[in-house]
């Protein structure tokens, strides 16, 4: 059997996703119970302690984000990577540990992504410093879940505070490239728009479109500015949440149309070379 030249073989292979870079894989299982966690990427903590799990969140260690002070905000912030990144995938489990009250949601904990910054102060406690914020209210029965971009809630709904919330997020900070990802609700490939975020909670799409919501541009507005991630509560918030299995990694963007053109050209060239060699050998 005749062999296809290497150039052609490479050119006709399906496009493989770039290798994923894992920045944070935190289960808190090796951290000391009763104090804040430690991690090379961790930059600031406030009102958080590691505790042993029980009940819905399992029996291994987890993080208790217990903002019991109305005079100061809580924080758990990491800086990922050695420099700013253009795509991020985040997943974590979250449980409201002390839900009470009715009416509109209040006292939220917010998961946010912001510009890369190695500072040790609290940085993600303001809308202006976040590309977006995913907000779980500590109390209330309506409007308890919000996706915020800047000061505006681009999507508002409710969540079940007595149940564990399994969250998956894809963020694309590129100004023109889209991002391919596999939807956790139907396992189909989907395309996240440039400068957008998409959120799935308990394998259900948060919002109307799998192409995502436009994020706030930070830093110099380039294709890669992200790098600060974490959870925050404001100085007036009193909230108690459990967090576990925090995973932050890169996500590979779909190549530009020009890249496909180059690949197609290489395939055509490889096929031509292969055919000529076959003719000479005939």
C-alpha cells in the first residue's frame, strides 16, 4: 500500500484543540482546617476558612466564605498564569450555607474575572474591575441570580439556594476570534462570540444564547487582558456560602478563517506532490 506524504497527512488531519493549561485545581483537601487556604496563585483572602465537608458538599475539605461583618468585604482572589490570558474556562461548586428571607435577592457573593494583576489587595470588589460578575444572592426568593457586565444585569433569574450549584464558565477576551466549546447540556459543539462569556449552571444554559454575553473590556483593550479571578462580597454584605472544586484553565479559540485557508492550501499542495510522485513511479 502506498503511503501518503507527511505534508498531506498533516494537512488533512482534523483540527485538534490546543492543549489546555490548568492554572488552578483547588479542592482545599491539603489545606489546614480553620484557616484561609494557601496556594501559589492565591493573592488575597478575607473572611474565608477551610473546613471539613458534610452533607451536600461531600466529606472532604471545602471553603467556607463567611462574610459575617457589615463593615468589611470578603474575598478569595487568584492571579492565573504568568501574564494576561485571552481565554478562560472556570468551574466550581457552590452552596448557600445560610439562606433566609424572602423577596428580591440581596447580600450576594460574586464570582468575577478581571484584568491580570499580581497585587495582594482586594481588586474584584467593584463592577468597574470585572469583565463580568456572576452573582448569587444570599437571601431572597426572586432575582437571586444575576450575570452582571459593568453596573448592568444582562441576565436575571433565580436559583435553588438549598441545592449545590455546579457552575461552568467559558470566557473569550479575543476581539475578533470566536471560541469553540462543548455544551454541557447536550454535548454539542457551540461557538462563543468574541469578547463574550457564557455560563452553565447544573448543566443548564444561563441566558438565551449559547454564543454568550458581551463582556466589559479592561486594561488596554487588547486580545488578552484577563488573569484575576475569584469571589467577593461587598463591605455591606452578610453572606455565608460553601465553595469547592475550583478549576481554572485556558480554552482554545477557533482558528481565524485565514488559518483555514492556509491549511487548505497546504492540503492542496501535498496532494499535488503525492500525485506527481505516483505518476513518476508508475
